């Protein structure tokens, strides 16, 4: 097999040899066949014809090419112009779209503002000096109270309100009930009022200690507009004994002694005689229910040799309430009552006959035959003679240890005596001393 170098040289040698031969042959043909003038002229004419045809074809081609180029240019320019117009129109289109979107948002904002304000705090200004009544329900905590105050425009910032509660250490001291607030008050003033207690008098019932049912009914009528007659008619133990078992052994179907004295708040309640009576019975149950009546009765049995019921303790407490003037008097008056009961001596209290007369007692009144006349009858009255205070009930349960059988009490004198002579001397000194 020859190498590539040898083959290349062979091809070059053969090429050179063929070229030389072709050149010689061409020269030989021209020399051997001379052309005439006519032939040359014909040849020249043919050549001119071919050239003219070629030129004509070239011109047609050129014109076609030119037309094609022009058409291409027009298409290119059209496309460019279209693109240019599109480019120029694009900002206007985008502006239109933006304006349209803004318009839709604006309409939505006006027609459905809550969608945009859901998480935005609403700051409103409320005039100062306006009266606002707010009822704080039982068991309400700081958060619930704050919400009520905000809804009623008493405060505007619950965080500041909470800070004031902490500052005054009032979290457990704020009271339920109906309040009359004045808008524009400072958070510190609002918290102090909540600690002080309800102050909306139009929804309050203030009952003093020591009132009888008839006096209670008159006070309810004056303060709440409930008929006194309707109240007295409703104030029957039989109407409530099923729900309040401590009424089971009362006398004369009477609630006397059980209508606990207190300032009651009736804000948000249906104000009726029944509503008011139930509130009083609930309060009695709450107050007296914390006292150990059983232990008190056992102690009285041991110290005085007397048997007494819970109802009897309430009767004693009602007499103490009417006879005592100061808290110091209460256990001493209790000791006199029990000392007399233990020896079978009549209690001889003017206050028990005042329950009958409704006023001051005269000498003739003390001769009146009545089970409430403790000058004529020994033992306790058929019912309590008023609604006693908790202090008087406690004194009835825990009397002082004395041998006193008499007392003389007025605005100036509080004299307790063991004998009738000492008692009479105290009276004389008060009258003539």
C-alpha cells in the first residue's frame, strides 16, 4: 500500500501532465479550423443577442428583486410601526388598568368599609360630662368590666384601665351592680368608684337594719314604686319555703326577720315584689349561712340550760336590734335576755310591744293582752319583731358572760344592772341627775 505522501505526489504529477495536453489540443483545434468573417459576424451577433437577452433578464431580475426588497421593507416597517404603536400604547393600557383597579378598590372601600377596617382601631371622641349607666354583673372580672366601660364610652383604653387596677390593687375589690359614671372621668376615678360600689340610685333599694315587713314594704314603694300592699301580700313564707328550707318552721306564714337589710342593686332586673323578696332571702342565706348555728345552740344549752332553735336565735337577735344602741351594747343585751329566760323571768321589753303599736309604748299599752307583750308573757315572741343586722345575730349566738338582769339604755346612759335597785337608781340618775 502506498503512503499518503506518495499518493499525493502521484496526483500532482498526473494533473500537471493533463494540463499540458489540454493546452496543446486547444491550440491545435484553433489552428486546424479557421472561421470566416461571416461566421465571426454571426458569432458576434449571437453574442450581442445573448448579451442583450442576458441584460434584459438581469434588469427583470433586478426589478423583481427590488420589488421584493421593497415589499420586505414595507413589511418590516409595518411590523416595526406596529411594534412601535404597541410600545407606545402599552403605558396607556397599563394606566387604564391601574385606574380601573383603583376604582374597584375605592368602590369596595366605600361600600364594604369593614373589609378594610377590620383590624384598624376606631378612634372616636365622646363628649365629657354625660351620664352613663353601666351594670356590672355578678362575678365579672377585669376584662369583662373593661369591655362594658369601653362600649359605654366610660374609658377609651383598656390597657390604661388595667394599669390603674394594678396600681390601686383593686382586682378583687371591684363590686358588681349598677353605676352612674360621668364621661371624661379619669381611669383612677373610675376604678375608685368600682371599688366603692354601685352608685346609681334609681336602680338601688336601700333598706335600713331593724325594719319590720310593713316598714320594708313602705320603703320599697317609696324607692321602687312597688305597691306596699302588693309587697306585703307577696311576703308570705309559703310562697318561698320550697326554695328556702330555713322558712320551714316560721309562725303566721311570716317572713318577718328574714328580709335582710342591705343596699340592693336591681339594675338589669325585672323589678317586682317577688324579685325584691328573693334578693333579700338570698342575702339572708348568704350572710347567715356562714354562721355556725349548731355550735351556738349547744353553747347556750350548756351555759344557760335553755333549748333554742335557729328561729329562736333570730327572735332574740331582733329584740337586740331594737334595744341596743351601740355594738358594745349588743352582747350585753343578749346576756340579759338569756339570763331571764334561764330563770323563767319575763323579758319585759318595750320593743316587743312597739311591734304591735307601731310607735312609742305607753303604760296602758303594757297592759294590752298580746303574745308580743313580754311584760305579760314569758318566753320569746311568736315571730321576730324586725329584720336584725348580722351583728345582732352574732350577739344572739355569742352573748357576754354576765349576771345582768336589767338594762337602761338611752342616748346618754347605757346602764346594765344585776338587781332591780341598781336598775332603778340608773333610771333616777338619768331622769333627775
